[in-house]
């Protein structure tokens, strides 16, 4: 029986283990705990919580920084007047 080992790295911010490489194929840091940003997380963020070009809000990573949703690799800040 063969055993396959998945690469694991430690998060430089919180120390949690995440599977895979430290960066994604497009050069972005690989998130290990993306989740929907709660109202408290959004309130602590300076400015409006960013959205992508489709209008989908960013997810939050382990230290409550926004990360792009799966549909878009880049975020657009919601600065509509």
C-alpha cells in the first residue's frame, strides 16, 4: 500500500497548518481558512469591505484580511457614491 504525503506549510500569521504550497499558481498567498466575513470583521476593516467585479463580497482569511472569491482573482473596492 502506498502512502501519499501532501505538502504542508505553517501560516506565517497565525501558525495554523495549511495543506499545499504557501502561494497559489497566480502568486497569491494560499488561504487556509477562508470564510464569510461577519459584521464584526467588516466593521474592523478600514473602508468598505471589498467586492469582486461580479459584486460578490470578499471572504476573510485567518487574520480577517479580505481574499478574493473563487470567481475572480482580483478584488474591486466598493467605492460607489
